C-alpha cells in the first residue's frame, strides 16, 4: 500500500511511497490516496514522501500544485521528501515558492 501511517519517536507520520512511479496513473492514484488520508485527519500532520526513482509528470505536478495551496500547506506541520536531488531540487524550490509550502528535500533516508 503506497500510503500508510508510520510511527517514529512517538509521533505518527503519514508516509507516501512514490518510489519508481513513472506514469500519470501511478502518481495520481497515490496522490489521491494521500488526499484521502489528509481529509481523514483534523489539524496538522507530519508528512514523509519517498520519491526515489520517481518522475513527476506534468499532470501530476499540476494536480499537486492545486492541492498544495488548498490542502497540503494548511494541514502539514512538517514536510520531508526523500529522493529529491539534482533538477528535482530546483523544481521543489519552485513548488515551495508557488504553494507557500516549505518541503525539505533529502537525497536518502540517512
């Protein structure tokens, strides 16, 4: 299951596994599951997204940008993303600026 809850140091974290997602359908299906998880929670949450090997398609980026301002920014206390390196960092900075988010990129779990 690509969307699940994990516990780390006594805190509940929403974990979304986008690893190796390369098609619109894969990305959008997981994104919709992520949205449902957000809607099931009152208040803010901690988020960990794993994007190692994933490729953000234009349709996915458009959808996540719309959701970012309306849902994710308001409900995310801390936003950590794995697998964000190289050009993806530049795209993340643009997303952060447009959405008002403050997602933090990490190359790996270390």
